[in-house]
């Protein structure tokens, strides 16, 4: 575990440092919304432009008339169904391409370029599809019985209570389901973060580690150890995003009677951008947790060198003992004898070779 940091502020810094990723995500969401709203606009114009009831929408915006418009979509062109079934897969494809790239840029120092986002999205595409399928299975197993109990509880409340008391009693179970769903969402967000972190490591064969199952246990361990800190932050950021959409949407409804539509459009986009920003902030908080609690290293661990222990120094002995006196060492015998003869050792110079008379004058 690395040095402990404030995940709330660190997640915000990660989001701001990778702001181009947020802008690209907003551009793609806005582009998809505009693309699939063109046909919706043509359908609404075909229904309301030639009807006397449309005056109640343009003058006073009657919600009763507006709520009945979707029931008449089936009378429109047959392309509505095609657009509806084509829009969801296209949105999921863009989601699976952008999210892995964003998490990759959060965990590394790579700039959030569009090429980087799509390249990493292609590398992690099928892994994130597997995570999504696993999320749906776990959510169905856990939330399915809770939804069933909610319907039974709602029927019981309808038979025994009315008014505000009945409304609050039914909303308690709904809030409980939302809280459980938020925990599941937070856990699988951590699974996605750890999947990207695991993909940055190489296995013994030199290939990236693509095993999603190896991220389930580290994600659970990190969530359990930091639940009291991570979950409230996750809920707080989610509430900020929902509140921004609610406030701007409510203000936009009050401006629908104006002759200009761009103020309502700008207000709505501001709310959606804030909600998207808080979602990226949540991802930054989860990335901060994953960086402080990294996944276990691969199985190929470095071998530590074996170092022999240093022998302790000899204990001091009393001096002047016969067995402590130095002994003569016998030089080892040379296996290859020296071919040159040994130099004779003489106590004084040989008079036949060297003679020096100090009283004789020099020549």
C-alpha cells in the first residue's frame, strides 16, 4: 500500500487533469442525443403540428396532452422502432470504447487524446463486456428478490394506507433498493478499474493479463476495507449530479412557454454536464483507491538473493597463553617448479667477485 491520500480530493484532481476525456464523453453523448432526437422531432411535429390540441402545448403546455403523445408514436413511421433498437447498441459501443480509455488515462500519465481513448477501448472491449454481463447477473440475483418484495409491500400498503403515509411507506423500500444497487455499482466500478490496472502488467509469457476473475477479490477487499469512506462519497457525488439535473430541468420546464428555446436547451445541458462531471469524479475516487491498494503482483516474483550471515567476532581470550602464540606457517608447495636456479643467499660478498679496499686511491 502506498502513501495514504484523500480519495475525494485526489479523485477531483484526476478528473481535472484529464478534462479532455470528460469533454470527449460529453461531445459523444450530445451527438448521440441529437442524432436520435431528429426522428423524435419529426414524429412530434407530425403529431402536434396539424392538431387543434397542439395549441394547448404551445400556449400553456398542458402536461395531460404531452403525456398522451407517446401513445400516438405507433401511428407514425415505422422507422421509430428501428431507431429505438439501433440507438441502445450504438450507445453501448461508445461506452465500452470510452470508459476503458478514461480509466487508463486516470491510472497513467498518458494524455487524454481521442486516439488513446479509442485504442485502449479496443484493447479492453471484450473484458468490459464480460464485466457488464457479470454485473447484470449479480444485480438480477440480488435485486430481483428485493423488487419482488417491493411489489408485495406496495400491494399491502395500498390496502391499508392512503395519502402521504402510503407514499412514504412505499418509498422506504425503493430507497433501500437504490442503496443496495449503489453498492453493487461501486463494486463493479472497482472491478473495471482493477481490470485496467491488471492489463498494464505482463504475464510470464509476455502478454497482458486479461483475466477478469483475478480482479474480483481485490475489488471486494478494497471495498470492504474502505466502505465507510468510499460509499458515502459515491452517494454524495451521485446526489449532486441528480440534483443538478432536477434543478436545471425544473427551470427549463418553466421556460418552455418562451418564444426562444435555446435558454431551456442550455440549462438542460448544464445539468447533464454536471451529472457527467460527478460521474467522472466517482471514477477518479475509485481510481485513487485502486492506486493506493494495488492488485497483487503476478505469480512470477523476483528471487531474493541468499546472503550468508556474517560470523560473530571471536571472543577475547587472556594474553600470554602458549596456544595463543603465533605459529610458523608452512608455505604451500608449488606444483610447477621454477626453471631458474635459486639465488644463493650469502652473509657477505664473495671476495673473488667483489673486493673493495677503502685505502686504495681511485683510478
